[in-house]
């Protein structure tokens, strides 16, 4: 691809400050411990090689509770309802070389069975990483939350083609180039709850990060109902990342609860 950007990606109306990711590494998952080892979604540094790229990535190959999975077998009624309390946050968008990410300031929470997780960041994959009964979706949104003891909970929302989503439109309009962070300077805020469907029935299982170092013990909450993005929005994301989905991993006997 030699054209710099499609005409659709107009310049943002927001006054924005662009910084390099390295200079402003945010807490959260955008910079894993072994951030120096490069990895990719295809080729020599692709998913089947992740575990060989760095000793810290060993779990990507040896782990028995890896993500993503196909939600099809071993689904049982259970789990508890989610209480999602996501609020607007000052707009700060990172292009970390693997995805486009909206960083979140403290104050937004996901609560499950009396346990509270704080939203750290929201990012995107295309195509979807999880499948439902063998069906892959055009995209998937991950809301990464962390409890006080460090336990991670990821809320996953599958994306189907439909109407344009206004929140995703703003993220696309202000997404910076690889390795850059764009911070809105006029105090503009953005609300990630605009990326959620209205119904929050979900599947839950224990899995892992879907990027190196593939750390296990992550609580996954995969919403049953997708959210809609337009075909133009999905294509616009793919101009940044045409394929940033890890292949499916085996369930290895895990049970999936459906609430
Ligand atoms: Zn993700």
C-alpha cells in the first residue's frame, strides 16, 4: 500500500497533541513486560512462533487455558450479571503497533459478584478473535479491566456490520500513526459505553491475554449480543490493521458459563 491514507480519514476537528508511545507509555496492557521483543500476527514473528520469541512468552505455547476460543461446546447456564459503570474519559488514543487503543482514566468500573474491576483501556481486533458456534465476526472490542489485586477481566464485544457507531467514528477520526499517542487538548472526553450493546447477557470463562506474554488467569466476559459498526468503519480500521486477531485456542476441558 503506497497511498498514505484514504480520503475518508479526514483531519480531526479536535486540537490534538501527538506524542510517541515510547515517551508516554501508559499503565495497562499496551506495554507488556517484554515490550522490546517484536511480535506480529503473521510471518516469522506470527502467533505459532510467539512462544519462541522470548522466554517471557512461553505461556503462549505451553498454556492450557489460552484465549481466544470458539464458544460452542461445554456451555452451561450460570455466572452472575455484569454491572457496567463506564463513564466519559479525557480522550487519549494510542496506536501501539498492534492495535488502536483508547486509554482510560480512573473512575470507570465493571463489577461482577461483588468484585470491582477498573477499566484501563479499550482496543480493537479485526477480524474477531472469539467465535460463537463457529461464527467469526468482522471485529471485536476488548474492554480491559483490572481489580486492586491485579486480576484482569476483559469484557469482549463482537461487532457485526450495520449502522455506523458514533463513538467508533471519533476514535477512527483521531487515531494517530503507528507508535504515536494523540491526546485531545481542549478537554474533550469520550465515553466507551457508546461501544456497548444494550443487552449484557454474556458467556464467561477463564482464559489469557490474546497477545504476548499470553498471561493466564484472565476472566473473560463475552457479550452475547454484538454491537454494529458500518462497513466503512470496519474498512477504515483495516487500513491500520488488516489482521490483528490471534487464532483460536483449544478449550482443553474448560466450561463456559452463560448468563
Ligand atoms: Zn484484545
